[in-house]
C-alpha cells in the first residue's frame, strides 16, 4: 500500500519563540496556512520561511535568459 503523506506539522511552533506563550490549535492552523501570525501576548510577528517546492526545468531557464 502507498504510504500516507502527512503534513509537516513539526515546522509550526506550538509556542511564541519570543515570549513562550502557548499558541492555540487554531493559531497553529492559521500559522501553517498563512505562514505568519502575531502573538496575542507580546505582539511579536511569527513568520515562517516558505521553501519553494517547484523547480524550473532547463527549458524554462533558457526561456527566461533571452
């Protein structure tokens, strides 16, 4: 059987990295979706890095060059 692909939940913190305030499950969902959230306690902006998943092929790279 094919293995199920699970979302990478470990990338989303469960607490604010600045003050340590615990994020609610809903805030974690918003952070996973929008990749940005403001802590309700200290107003720190939590921004997750977005890693591009698409790679350009050689033909697309050559089209962009000239």
